C-alpha cells in the first residue's frame, strides 16, 4: 500500500542546474497535485477548470514582486 504524506514534499537531491532536477521535482509534486485536484473535484469543482486555475495562480505567484525580489537576492548570494 502506497501511503503518501501530502504535507511533506521531499527535498531535492540534485542542484537546480542539474538536468535531473526538474524531473525529480515533477515526481515530488505529482501526487500532491493529484490529491489537490481530487479534493477539488470531490468538493464539486470542475477538475479541468481547477487545473487551469492552479496554472494561473502559479504564474501569478512568479510575477509577484516579493517573489522576484527574493529570487534576485538569492542569485546575488
């Protein structure tokens, strides 16, 4: 039985510049996203519209000024 704790996302084992980093991140986030979409659909929301909304919110988070400022500070470190 595969029991996933959706409150814990594993840390990366590769550097962000490593070619395997993105694949590893997809594996880490896939079950969490599936769970979120399942719970959204169970609450009565359309799964496809929920997925679109998640993409929209994620893109908006990337364009938020505080996020960009944090990323700029990280690259200077």
